[in-house]
């Protein structure tokens, strides 16, 4: 082969290498762009870009931390448990026992809502939390049944410190009416809950609500110990 042909071969080889490199680089760039387009954005409408979302791990929901500032008030309520009225239902699960060291939930001067139907809809749950947040007090919710999604929402809000809640599943209608009588509110119907109708007379209250996973003790102002058996 004459020397000029070597030059042609070299040019061809170099040209093919350049074309292949360009094709491979373009393919990598295209793949990167596609992956970036598929990746969900962290931006949330209405929030500044520097406020990244907070993620709650399942392990974080194992139980609520005892707040040192609340221990004295809790102990005062626990000292009055003998004078409390009892209900045959406790916290829906252990995650709501804010005094895990005692195996108890202890809420000081909570609002109390007693529902006539199950709490399963996200919209209803959100409505209760918004209303409770406005009132600025812990909230005991007594209902026949709580959906898993509802409990997850209540757990997350309690963990974030938004609203401290205590869900108490109580199927027995007579016992729920007794809870209404003890706390001075009224039974909230499913229709009123769906409509978001929670007038002041719907909200009961008490000096304190103590619960384990089986029972609740309701501390009512001025209640005599002899009345607890009623």
C-alpha cells in the first residue's frame, strides 16, 4: 500500500472515533435530561425554596417524648386519679401515650369531642385538627372507630407539636353518651362532622384526661370521689 493510503486510513479511523464519541456523549446527555425530568421536584407552591419538606420516619412514631415542662402538671392530675370517673376505653395505640414512662396518656384541661360515627375521612380529620389548633388546647376524640389513615395523621400532628390529640375508640353508644355527660359537650353527628359544623356547644372539657390502652379516667371539676362509680 502506498504511503498516501495510510493517511486516508488514519483519517477514517479518527473520524469514526470522533463520530462515535459525539454520539455516546449526546446519548448520555439525553439520558441525564430524561432522568432529571422524571425526578419529582422538591419545590412546593407557596413555600420559599429554602424550606425543604420534613419527612417523618416510622421509627419516629413509636411514641411521644415526655415534655419536662408538663411533668409537674401530669403528676398533679395523676394524684387525683382516684376521684376520676372511668370509661371502658383507652388510647387507640401506644404512640399516643405521651407519658410512655408511666404507660399513660395524660392531657391537662383538654377539649373533648364525642362523635356519633366513625372517623375515617381525611377531610373530617383535617377539619377537627384545624378547629382544635384554633382553640389552642389538647384534644380528646372519642369515636366508635378510627381508620388507620386517620391515626397516622393524628400521630404525625402530635409528633410535630401541631395539635396534641388522644383518639379513644369507644363503640358502646351508652358509654359515649356518658362521655358527653361527663365533659359537658354534645354528641357530634356524622352529618355535622362532614359539614364542619362544630359550634361551641359541641366541645366538652375536663380538668384532665388520663388513659392507658384499656381504660380512661376523666377528671371533672367538682366531682366527688363517691360519684366515680356512676
